[in-house]
C-alpha cells in the first residue's frame, strides 16, 4: 500500500474536531500539538502567554481576576469565529480548550459582582461554537500538576499555589461529570508520558481514534498492571 493511500485510509478514522482539556500542567497543549501533527490538522491554542493580565492574576488573584478572565473570553470568542470561517480549508481541527470551560474559571475566580459583569459580556457575544467530535479530558493529581509546572519553568506559573490547583481540578471533575455535549474520553494522565514516550502516545492515539461516541475511560496504569500479572 502506498504511503498516500495509507494516509487517506487512516484519515477516514479521524474525528473532524478534537478538543483536549484539563487543568493547568496536565499536558493538554502538548497533546493537542502532537495530535495536530498526526492528523496534519489546524491547531487552535488558548494562548495563555499572550494574556497580559495572567502574571498579575497569579501574583494577586483578587485584583486581576476580572481583566484576566475577560481577556481570555474575548480572545477565545475571536479564535472560534476565525476557525468557523476557515472550516472549508481544514478537514480536521484540534484545540486545547472548550469555550465552556471559560465560565468554569470565571466561577472559580470572580466575586459575585464581577461574575455578573462577566455573564453580561458573555451573553452579548454571538458564539457560534462548533460541537467537538471528541473531547479528551486529561486528569492528574495536584502533586503531579505542580511537578510538571515546576519542570517547564514558566516564571508566572511558579506563583500557582497547590490550593488553587486543587480547587481547579475539583471544578473540572464537576464540569465533566455533567458534560454530555460531545463524546468524552477521560484519561488518567499521571502515568502516561505522551510528551516524550512514543509508545505511550501511540497507545493514547489508538484510544482517541477508537472512541467516537459515549463516555469512556483510559487508565494506562491498569494496562501496565495487567501486563505484569
């Protein structure tokens, strides 16, 4: 079989729109980037490094929460609008965020008056959000998230506290417990190194290609235990 034909047959299994989600430090942007290269697809990133308020937020959350959140909301709304316009040019798209998670962060960080203002801005936006064909939700314990954040060494992220990550992780659990807008693959990302281990990545990629409906769980550590028995 020619390489071009093999690529065409594999591409018929690819979901058209994949979203990777999870708390800070879990590896969602890394996985989204690898998937976009595997699928030869467009890549939509939330661009946290572009937010001029983010470092101020980590330093003083109460003072900078509202501008940080509004910047993210407007940035994501603009990106999704541009993606919608470019649909005809990219048969597969990968993103490292759901627009719905924006409200998750808002509810976590804003006080009542700020949240009311945020909701007014959110409601005023015309968001024609495409529905994902698959959402990959990465989970990991807080101590793993902290270790990965420290390892990648971004200066503003070193201000993130364990208590904030704990609340964020709990908010993600609650969000995805109720989520039913798209097929969902929940991945225990604590014991899989898809960033540096190609076998781990291929194992996860197989699961992504296989799960196109319903809710599924992927726990690599349980597979390792089965192999050892």
